[in-house]
C-alpha cells in the first residue's frame, strides 16, 4: 500500500479551525508502514466526550461550529479524520479502501484514544462506520446522535439523488478529469458555502493522486443484498435493535439522500423511543455547515443530560 501524506502547510490559516492534530497510528492491512490518523480534541480532559465522525468527502473541519457549541456546554469534543481524508494518511489506490478496513481503522483509533462512556455523533459515512462501532461495543458508548446517516444493507435501493452523486464521482474519476471536492461539499449545503470553506475542503488534496478515498467511498456503500458488508450491517441492525441507551436522531429538513432513514432509526432503536427528536431546519446533507451551531447545541444538551 502506497501512502501519501498531505503537507502541513496546506492546513495553515484555516478559518475557525485552530485545533492541532494528535496523531494515532493504525495497522496497515498489507503489512507495511503504519497509517497515521489525525485526531483533534477540545474542551476539558475530564469532561464527558462527544466523538464526531465525518463522511464523504469532508474531514473534521466540517465540525468546527459543532465543536465550539459542544465545548461551550462544558463537554469535550473529539473529532477524527478518516483514513484518506483530512490530515490523515491517504492510501493511493481506490482498491486500498474497503468498508471493513475503515471500520477496523476507526475501531483502532477509538481504542488508542481510550474513549469510554462517550457519545457518538455520526453523519454520512460517520454513521455508516460509527453505528457499526456502537453495535460491536455498545458498552463503550453512553449514547448516540445519528445525523443524516444510515446503515444500508443493499436490501433497499438508494435514492436517485445518491445514484446521481455516485455517477458524478465515477465520471470525475476518469483519466484526465478532476474531482472537485469543494464543489461536492457545496452541493450538499442548503445555505451555500463560502469560498474560504471550499478551499478548506480542497486543502487535504494537493492533486488528483491524493483523492483515492473520496473516489472510493461511494463504491463501498452496500447497494445489493450480496454486498460483502451486507451481513455485517444486518448484524449491526440486530444489535442496534437491542440498544437501550439514549439514541437521538437529529436530521436536517432538506437532505434527499438520508431523509428516509430518520424514521427508520427512530422506530428501530429502543433507546430512541419516547424521545423528542429535533429536525434541523433550512439545512442540507452537510448540516454541520448549514447549522453547525444549532446541531452543536442539540448535541451538547443531549450529552450533558446523560448519566456518566
């Protein structure tokens, strides 16, 4: 596995994201050099923690407004850049990425950070991966906030808009073409995205060779019942069907990709029953950009009210 590392100066002077990374190493499944993963933390070290996992094609910059609100509530915020994204090392081939590998890598990161009694906040792939983590180690998590995410098994078709997104990424992956990461993020925002913020999402990728992760992830979503990860996701659904700890569903009102999953999660997870689940208004798929402070207040209030 060839690993690429984005130069540090690509992340200089990012507006509103002063956090310095703490590095964690995870195993290279090919037996080569360890993979370096960027993690970030803010807030009191002894406070209850919220683990924030991003998705495709973003990185922890996405959570900057959420982090501020969560820390403002007296909690600790922890964010992680997925392998292939943000400041983390980037396997150079799309074939280096698999759903199972990303779950294994995040499992290693959580163990290395010794996160316990933590609240998971997962959006997009942050939920596809994060819900698997919760299902495997429910004792580690005090609660869950699922936000614009799901856990597909391939038993039901993905929305047409998601197929359009996947085809756009596939087309942009053809030789000589450019995958415009900043534009992809902007397309998932209901309130628009400033040029400086677009640049921040482009920062991890100095050129096209660094973009195997963003190119690979749409291809890894289970879309058929015989997908390699279908059985594991079905097993995770079964585990979540027994998860009685607090589970909050905080979806945006304008996300055509994951909107249908909100009621499914609310109805399936016992810990979601009898709870008021907020809808974040005037927000799209990347609701952290559209309404990060509001989402952060929701998460902060939820996490602060849990027994720790």
